[in-house]
C-alpha cells in the first residue's frame, strides 16, 4: 500500500480515526477518573474491548496505539495490529516521547523523540504499522505561544514526518492548540493561522510529500474558561476559513482532535463543517480520543464489556455521519 492509499483508508469513505494512544500516564488519569486500577493487564483488557468491537471497521479507518498496546495481544494470542489489519483498519503508532519544557521559554513545551526515531519506525513497520502520530502542544495566553515555541514544534513535526515517509508510512501531523484558558475564538483563530502556516512552511523545507500526510489539528474554538462561548456555527465557519487559508489542497485528510470537547459537541462541530461545505479539497474527519471513548470507558469500569463496545460503536457511527454532514441530534436516541 502506498502513502496515498493508506491515508484514503484512514480518512475517506465517511471513516475516521480512533485515538487510543494514551501513554501509561494519561491512561492512568483516565482510569483514575472511573476507578479502574492502573495495571498493564487492565490496559490490555480495555484496549481489547475497544479493538474487538463488532462493526468498528464500518466507521473507523485507523487506530492509533501506544507502544505498550502495539505489542500486546488478544486473549487468544493475536497481536493487536494484526487484529486491526484483518478488519481492514490501519494500525498506527504514537512515536513521540512526550512534551518537555522548552528551555528559556517558561510555560512552553516542545516534543521529544527524534533521537533513534528512524530505527524505532523500522521496527514498528516490521510489526505492521501503517501510520504514525506525533503531537505538539501549544498554549494560548495573551502573549503565548511564542514565535520560538511555534517554530520549534513545527520543525520537529516536519522532521518526524519526513522520517515516516522515508519508512513508508503516513505521518499524522498533530499541532494541538490547547483549549485551556479564557481566550476568545478570535484569539484562537489568530494563533491557529500562525501555527498552521509555520507547520506547512517547515513541511515544505523538509520536502515532505503533502499527499501522504494526515493533518490532526484542533478546531478554532473559544478557550474552555472563556465567558462567551462561540456557537457551533461560529466554530465551523472559523475553522473551515482557517483551514482553507492554510492547508494546501494536496493534503488528503484533516482529522480533528477533540481536545476536551464533550462527545456530542465534537460531533456537532464536525457535522456543521461538512454540512455547510460540500466541495472541500480534503476529507474532513475525526481522530478523537476522549470524544469517542468517554462513555465506553464508564461502561468498561462497570464491567459491562458489551455496553462499552455499544457505546464506542455509537459514537463512531455519530462521527461517521458528521463526516458526511448527515448527523442530527435525533440520531443520538
Ligand atoms: C490531544 O490528544 C489526542 C487526541 O485525543 P483527544 O481527542 O482526547 O483530544 C490524543 O491522541 C493524544 O495525543 C494521546 O491520547 C496521547 O496523549 P499523551 O498525553 O499520552 O501523550
């Protein structure tokens, strides 16, 4: 499979991506919130529940895994990447090694993990990975993000993306602009334009083939503490406007992160974008973690495996409808 074929499976035909790549630390926070003990076996059982959901392949074209999960197996001994490939779902791997403090820039981070990445990618490819993911995270205040934080994050993303393509797999390029803070949607728009412009400049510098990447951005949205929350229509209009301005048409797919939005909010915003814009050059879809898993995790915590799978399948279906602009709140019933 070439890069374009992989990206089409991940983001085309009304399908999106399940982000199940929480590192052990982040997964631990999620487990704490519902009272599940943080053990390797519980993480395996939870991920097994998600990945063996009957019918998942109707709505999900790719699943992002974390290193530990990538090498785990089902109860009957099948490696998770193999299970996904059999369903026609692309297995992916988070390859960044997390956020670190950016020297001389208090309260800002950059992403670690470039050292040895070429060798790590070769091993993941040998074990079935078809795509990878790398997340940068930028904080909004009146002054931040700094020019240097944006530039450093974009440069690291582009270097990673070039290494993925060299290894024959699709890079998900994830420059997250965090929702935390009391900023307005206008400030979010301004920052997003700066971030995406810089990311595409750096991707060009690294000679990355844009037809073989998937962009995973945040939506243009009000800060979580902003007293005047923008409406669904405003989020959709501003997000699509910024993407049209910054993202070249060669990019095959844009798969949003949910970034702290509720399950329904993330679906409504995505639906509005697709319902109002029929001729976009890229597939506009989802790569949600919390907004696909929140209800499923609660059911799993209550030992209701079937309920967890039903909840995941429901959210995946709602978001698949949203990719096509066909979702309505009546579908939630
Ligand atoms: C922003 O987080 C990504 C998307 O998840 P949400 O839709 O919940 O925002 C997600 O893929 C994230 O990158 C992974 O969960 C890994 O996070 P950590 O914190 O473990 O690196």
